[in-house]
C-alpha cells in the first residue's frame, strides 16, 4: 500500500522523503519492524517510541511517523512523516490499513467501571443465538463468530483491534460488541472508529493509579459519548449520578435505562434466589438466571441495546431468560456440605459491595457470608483499604489474601488493606498470603446454608508474580475442595 494512501486522513505537519513509498507492514513496536515497514513512534506510559526510531531504521523501516520534532539525522532511504499526534495517527493508519472495517459493521462500545464484560458478552451471545454473524472484543475473550481468540487487554492496541474488526468483516459479521476502557479512550486506541452505539454502565472508583482523580476518569469516559455521531445511539444508566453527564455533549440519539425511576427501558425486581431473579422489563415479566440488582442493570442495558439495534422485544426477553452469567461473574458452585461458593471478578470497592449486597438479599439473614479477597499489585493503592472495609462491613468472616501481586510484595498489599480496618476488625479477620490456603480455610469455616465469596479474579486462570504468570483458577480450586468432600 502506498504511503500517501495510508496517511491521507492524518494531520500531517511535514514529510521528508518519498510520499509514494510502498509500505509492507505497519507497527508501533520496533521489535516487529521488518523491511518496508511503517513505524509509528508513540509515547506510552512506560516507554517512548521516539527512543526506538533508530532501532526501527536499523531494521529497515521504510517510513517513520512521529510527533516530536527530534530527528537529528535523516536517511535518504527512509521517509519521515511528522504528525500533530502520533497516537491519533496510529489509530487512523491502522483503520486505513485494514480498509476501515468499523465502517462496515454495527459496532457497539460498552464503557463504565463495572459491567462492561457482562453487557458486551451477553449482546454478542444473543446476536449469535439469533443467527446473526457477530464479533466480541472483551476482557474474557475475543470472538469472530464462534472462533475464539485469547485476550490480554480490555481494549486492544489500534493495529490489533482493527485487525480483529477486519477479520469480522471478512467473516461476514454484521455486528460487533466491545468493551471500551478509560485507558483506551485516553490513549486514543479507539480513535477514528465508527460506533453504531455506546452504552454507559456506571462510574465508581478505579484506575486512579492512571487517572489523576475521579473527575478526569469521568471526563475520559464522557469523551467517548462526545465523539459519537448523530446516527449512533447513546444508552445510559439513569440511576448512576454520572449517567446524565455522559449525555451532555453527545450528538447521538439518547436513551436511558433504570430500576429506580422513569426511563426508556425500565425494570422492576420481584423475587431473588441464588439461581436467578424474577423481574419485569417494560411491563413484561420474566425469570433470569442472574443474581443481584447490578445484574438487572446489566440485563436492562442488553435489552435496551438489542431494541435499539432493531431486534424484536419479545425475542430479546426470551433470550435474556435463557442466558447464563459470563465466566467468573457471580458463578455459583454448590458444596456437597450444603453451602454455596461464589466466584466473582469484583475488584473495585463498588463491585465488591454490589456482590455482597446481592448475597445478603438472597440469604435474608439465614446464613453467614465468608469472603476471600485481595488486591492487585501495581494498581490503584487508594482502593485497598476501601476493599478491606467493604468486605468486613458486609461479611461475617473475611480472609484477606493475595490477588495478582505483580511486582509488589504481597505482604505490603495486605498491609495497605489492613490499614483500612479498626483494631477490632483486624482481630476478627484472617490474613493468609497463599490464595489456595485462603480458599481452603474459608471453605473449612463454612457451615450448611452459608456462602463463601471468592472475589477479585473471576475468569482469570493465573496469578501474576514478579512478571511471571502461574496457573491459578479460583473456580478450579473450589471444585477440587468440593471433590474431596464428595469422596469423604
């Protein structure tokens, strides 16, 4: 593909070299540069791609795109393109390279602190069950129709992202659903994509290791809706205090969903059980296999988006009643000793509160809650004492343990959690660094009718320690314990 065609939509400041240069590949990683590549130098969180321009040229890059006027020596065989913003240019170049695939799909983005995975995944599943060709880009997995691809980030880098969208178009997909993280919005990974719709779930504390404060975090989310076109829909949670804020400057068609008040898509809750909830959506009664008010919000978002994408309301309700939770989201496992274990991804204070409240609503004071919880390393430290406090306040017993310590010492993370507790609360809590032992201990403490909540990792099948991922799956650990109980 010719360079001039690749950069035609970019905000170019200057070009030095051959605009007709033939480009054989595009990359923002100097390690993957091959002869004829176009290399985009982007300043990241930890490294600046501008420092690797020399390496890219050594590996025979044909074109270098950059936004810092720092080139000291020009090589005649290389074409240099200075742009106003490298991150923006990378997203545009990636989209152009793959033939603007988002223009050929009905792409729906889901953003918010909690619920992104559930909403995006259920929309994908429903469209597949209704025999649409559809794709999914999520924390748990990426799908092109029924073909599954492993995932590493909530929202992929622009080149990988557009590559998947191209796969979807080539596979005949009409719809695609994706989680949109605040990091991805801020880093312009989704820049230039055409969205048919955007969904806002909620906003609570998270990612303050990255964003300066909650106001910046909120405004980054809001910018996603600011950039939707007038042909797109914007669906927001009217019960979240930031739901209206997201819509303030959006040109999109605006719709709301609510459990508490009036909205375009309205739900009422009748009865709660551990295997589901009896609800009503827009006057129609149904039973769903999801537990907790937070999941009713997720299902409302799915219902609303389905209708806005042209599905029949009765069909949507029928499929909602058949659907089951996403992996690691309030997954229940029944013990042979008549207590229940729940594995959930809750890793923010609000998500943990939601899950524990959902358990209380079903238990109705007829059993105890034993919670196993930790916090990830090299992430927002301010939420650690809050997580411990919420766990202790809403549980009968708490076992504090490791999550993904990454490059931090587990003991230091646990101390940050313990610092949020009173002396009395500390005395009533157990601290067990080894997560396997923590889960065993919680299960040993459980009696018939109790609930053991294992929070924080959900679908993840690893523990990350000092840069190495070790296989570890909360659900597997519980099932091993229950297998021994069967045999006892």
